[in-house]
C-alpha cells in the first residue's frame, strides 16, 4: 500500500469564521481561477473560509489554489497524497473547518455560487441540511445529458431515495450545506468510501433532522472531463450494498468468497495439469502414484493461494493494496493464514464426522476455514494503515 499523508496550508486555522466552504478537487487547475472570484463575490461580507481539498492532482490544482490563497488568507489548501475519493475528501475538509456552517460544492463551475447564501439562510432558519436541488420546482439541468448518463442518474436517484431517512428529491446532489452539530453527530456512522457524501449523511442523520431543498440549475462543466468514471459507478454500487447489507455481511467478505470460488477452479486446473505432467492422467489417485498425487495436490493448493492472493490484493482489499516488499510479506502472511485455516477446517470436519453429521461436516468445516482465512487476512495481511 502506498504511504499516505496530508500536506495542509493551515495559516488561517486560528481564525473563527461563520461559513466553511469545502471544495474537493481533482484536476481543476483551469476551473479554480474562474470559480473562486465568483464565490467571493457571492459571499460578499459573509465571514468565510474556503477549504480546497485536492487529491494530489496531476495538473497541480493544489499549487494553483495556494497561489490564489496568497491574495486571500481565507483560502486554505489541503493536498492529500496517497489517498483519494470525494467523500473522504469532504469529510477531511469538514474535520479541519473552523466554521459552524459547512457548504460543499464542486469546483468545475456546474454549481451556481449565488445559491450558497440561500443554503446558509436555510440553515439559519432551522434546517439541519440544505440541498441545492435539481429536481424541485425551479431547479433543472442546463442542456441535455446523453441517454446513458440520464438513465444512470435516474436509477441512482431512485435507489438513493429509498435509503434516505428523510424525504428528498435530489439525494445525489453534490451541492449542499450542513450545520456543524448535525455533521458531528452523524460522523461516527459515515462511510468515507464513494463519491456521494450527501447520500451517506441523509442515511445516517437523526430522523427528526430538518432537510430543505433549494432549487438550482445544474450548469455545464467549464473545463476538463467529468469524474463519472466506471470506477466511480462501481464504487456507488458497492456503497449501496454496504448501506443495505454491509452490517450483516461485509462486502469484502462476499468478494473474498467469490475469489475463493474462482480459486477452487484454479486449484482443480493446476491439479489436473500437474497430474498429467507427472503420470499422464488428469486425475491421479494415491493408489496409482502416491508421490505424484501429493505433488499434484500441493501444486494445486499453492496455485490457488497465489491466484487468490493476487485477486484479493487487486480487488477485495484494493483500498489496502500491498506493493513491493509489503506485497511479498503479505503473501507470506496469506500463506500462513490459509495453512492454519486448512488445519482448522480439517479438524472441524473430522470432529463432526465422528459425531455422525455426515456431509454437513464438510460444509461446516469449509465455512470455518473461509471465515478463519477472511478474518486473519483482513486483520493481519491487509490491515488498515
């Protein structure tokens, strides 16, 4: 796993400001110089700080932001290295904010800065969250999205509405305001994975929280490309699963089992290949050649372990992915965990067979092995850093 750290320009952290505006960015170096003057003009005399949280953009957005901050001490910059994701960026911005009202908006020019004061007013009048909404009367979208994006937006919005604890029409908006106390109350339950922090907040706030929707027109991106990649779409599907079923069956456990099932096929294929190479038979038995059978079995097991480690490292535990020497050490830990898991599975199976449980013994033994392997590898091989 890459080392991560936060590099923050904290020159104005001691100033208490009423509004903290969070701008999560990635490759927005062209948009930022156009957006910030509009935001400053819209805020007028409102005491504010603008916190730009940048995921180490290749176009050096963080550097552009720092240059602009030299002319306005209210601009703060957080450059995140080795970490990524919109939701986690917003949460990090909230945690470093000094204001008592937070506003989140995109830096690509699609969110109208003039709506910020209306969102603030809604909070001042009693709302816990105020949403810049495209789907209430008076809201909308400039131009027309292509059919694929429009369909994805409709599906995502309908699914999201079903999960929310309050009734809203645009839970997928990226433009919203929230009171500090509402955020801090929900914080322990938030999931930093994904790109829709508002949806996560609407799922985890108290049911009595007042949520208002303020109409706005979603504009056209000024420069650059949309961040709605296939990876982002997959992360949203994963987030929906975790929000509904994650408490009962973690998504990583489901992924681990899928990889394990594929590993069985690799095991059988490697066993058959080695059996054919050693004896000319795809299914050697101990009665035919005990040495060849043992080598084929060990070869199949190790082939499955290598396959499972590679796929789990790339997919199941992608956010804690091991690289370089860490990957080699992780592979050794993975082997050790699987060896103990096999021993546990075998022991449980023999014990239950002795009690007369028959085939059920095999199933329970396999389940014990899977749970053991998942738990040990989750804790020791891909532990969070």
